[in-house]
């Protein structure tokens, strides 16, 4: 939540809108990929293989499998994005804002920064 407040305070709503748009695109892509994967699985199995009966009620778990695959794809994308950005920011000791790791002067409080080894 702290990071969200900092993005809104320093970068504005436009950056937040781009982040949400990218998230929606990843979710849409994940849904499409998982739907195709489940369709391929359904084509190679018998008609009765992707469901079970609970108290005479048919439960198709192909939809659960599709949601699980979509969730796994989104989590993998988020983890990949987090690993790409990890280590590229450091915290200013004066104002506690996150700034690029290579910065020598804080862009928010203009204090000079000591070089911190990675």
C-alpha cells in the first residue's frame, strides 16, 4: 500500500493507469491461453473425463482447471516483473523515497547520496 501511495504522489495517476492496463492485458492473455490449453485437453480426452458427479449433480472441472491455469500464468508474470525491477531502486536516507539505484542526488529532496554497494 505504501508503494501505491508513493506512485500516486510522485508519478501521478497516468502511471497507475498504465499499470492497471498492463495488468488487464496480462489477465486477458492468461485467460485466452488457459482456455486454449483446456480445449486441447478436452479434445484428447473422452467426453466423460473432465467432470465428476456429486450427489447426482454433474460438476465440470474443466472451468476450474482453466481458472487455475490463468491464475498460474498471472502469478508467473507478476513474479517475473518483480524480479526484473528488484534491486533497481534504493531508498533515500533523508526523505525515504525510492529512487534509482545509480542516482547520486535524490530527485525529491536533492540531498547527496552516499554510494551503497549492491
